[in-house]
C-alpha cells in the first residue's frame, strides 16, 4: 500500500482547548487542499474527558469536507496496548471503536501504538494476533507498528509475514534531535524489509522550529523542563538551520527540520495546532535540502550534548 506523501500528526495533547476546533477544521481543510494526504491519530489522544477526542474531531472534519468523496485522504490511527486489551478480539473491538469515532468503514493504516515486550512479554503475541485480525477482517488496508526498535521490528515482520499479513510501516521518534544509532538501525531495517518509516516529533516537540531559545519563554510543564536541558546545546544547529532557511524565500527553521526527515526517506508527521504553523510546515514541500546542507546538519546534530528523551516503551 502506498502511504501518504505528506502528513499531519493530530495528537492534540498539548494546549488543546474546545475553542480550537474551528481553527483545527480550517487547518484540516487547508492541508488537504495542499495535498497532505496522511493524517495520523490514536485512540489514546485526548486525555480524561477528552478521551478519543482526536479521532472524533478528525471524523467530523472528514465528514464535513470533500475528502470522503474523493477517497484521497488516508487516516492512520494507533491502537493502544492498554493492559485490558489482552486478546486479539479485544484489539478488534478497539479498532471498531476507532472506526466508529472516525466515521469510517476502513482505516488506511492501523498501528500498534507500542510494544509490551519490555514489561509484559507474554502479552506481546496476542497484540500481534490482534493486528493480524484487524487486517484479516478488512478493518484496515494495512498494518504498522510504533515505538518498535530494530530487533523487535524484525521479529514482528517475520511473524506477520508467516501469517500472510504485510507490515507496511514503523513509526518512531525521528528528527535532527533523535537520529542516534538506534534510529539509523531502524531506518536500515525498514529499507531492507520494505517498511515505510514514519517520523514522529520531527520538530523535536517544537525545539527545531526556531520559536524557542534558551533564554526566552518556554512552554509550561514537562516540555519546558526538557527544553531547558536541551536548548542551550543546540544553538549551533539552530543557527545553521536558520541560515539554510534564509537562503530561500518564505522558508523557515521548521521547514528545514521537516525536509531533513524527508531526505532521510521518512514520512514526517509534524504536529501543528494553528493554521499559521500548518501553512509554514506545508511550505517545506516546495523545496529540498542540498547534500552539503544535509552534511552540515548531520555533523552539527551529532555534536548536540544532551540526548532527546525517548519513549519509555521504545524497544530494542
Ligand atoms: N507514536 C508515538 O508514540 C507518538 C509520540 C509522539 C507523537 N506522535 C505523533 O507525531 C505527531 C507530531 O509530534 P509532536 O507533536 O510530538 O512533535 P513535533 O511535531 O516535533 O512538534 C510539534 C509542536 O511544534 C510546534 N510547532 C509546529 N509547527 C510549528 C511551526 N511551523 N512553527 C513554530 N512552532 C511549530 C507546536 O508547539 P507549540 O505551538 O506549543 O510550540 C507543535 O505542537 C503527533 O501529533 C502524533 O501524531 C506519535
């Protein structure tokens, strides 16, 4: 299955408020008008009383847009490996719940949000069977995984292949701040096995946008704490990104970060909560990085002193 050529991550976890729906809908319509054709969400996005809210909103936006008719828009969701989902049947029910919230009969991509191999290994096989079941039942066109490391990725690929289920994608944190040996290994495994790598948090949670500096105002909560640790060490990288952006008209640091991910063969899913940010990010489609620029960015990124925090569920 061909995945989208460009995508929008729809996590809606940070700073989401009910009053934002109108702008998010405008953002969705703008994105599809510009050829963005893959939208990533998850059944766990939206917390507390907003549980499932991201899928519900996307469902409403699709229903009220032209997307449904043209079939041009691919919706990818991630099904959580919650502790109460321990059988393939429960995983199938979870997928049906996502389809209901999204108002769809079939998903383009159903992804296992994380592996339980690190803390409940006996349950991992049931999740793999659940993934195969949603494919066999035609609830999804393709299946993928998220937060899988290279070795676990090879194992599930072998297992699903033996069951006649193609593994289409692997979604991991991948950016100029998350490009260590493990990411490179995952990228190589994906290339070797024909799995599409999807890059989440391609803007380093916002640190690779040029919007934040070590001495300026930082976001509230844990994101701010993380930024305080990492931003001081990435000034040379941000400076080079700014210089690359300035050589093009209407370009930006965010576009450089996104284009670096595209040049690595990934499909980046930048999160954007405002139309202004979405327009900026989509601008990256109009240009690409030169090899010398890639070399400079890679060299500076390798010198960043503090490593980016990784998902606790990320396996080896
Ligand atoms: N599979 C997983 O476990 C997993 C985990 C995390 C994320 N994801 C997926 O990846 C998507 C994106 O990741 P993410 O939101 O964590 O990180 P990200 O894309 O690296 O950063 C997004 C943040 O950067 C800021 N931003 C975006 N565009 C900007 C622009 N043009 N100029 C200035 N600031 C801009 C916004 O934050 P502010 O406006 O607040 O600064 C936005 O919330 C999510 O929506 C989700 O679909 C998946």
